[in-house]
C-alpha cells in the first residue's frame, strides 16, 4: 500500500500522459510535448488548495494556530492588540478573548499576548 501523496502524484503524472497523448493524436504536426511550470495548469488543472499566507514574517502580537477541518487542517492567525479600557474598569494588561475557543486556541491567544 503506497502513501496517499505518492498515489496522488501518480494520478497527476498519468493525467499529464493522457493529455499529452490527446494533443499528439489531435495535432499531427506536434511530435514533442513539453510540460513546464508555465503550462502545467493546462495538463493537471488549477490547484485545489492555495497558500493563503498573510505575512511573510509574522509580526509581534500574532501567532499561528491550526484548526481542524474535514479536509485536514487550516492555518489561522491569532492576533492581539493593545487597547485602553476607556471606563477604567478591570486591570490593565489583561487578556480578553471572544468566541468559542478550545483549549488550544486559548493557549495560542495567551502566547500572542506575551508579546
């Protein structure tokens, strides 16, 4: 049993072979088919997942988290900001989180707050 990544690579290579064969059969004058990064999308299609990286270098106050999804996982950015409490309520420098955060996300917000 091969690893799924290897099986997926094999499927892409086979797709390239089939499309190249169709080009050769449909265009008699084409003897050589070249696959390069510029025309790879024509052979295997658009990428299913794009890298949606927001930051080249993560700034202070931001940490990277990982959320579970049905497709495996999703990279998230947890950001913190400094704000003053206008009413003077509560302690200065405290952390407030919103939403339903699991223990891992709560830990990520605390790490981001240390900056």
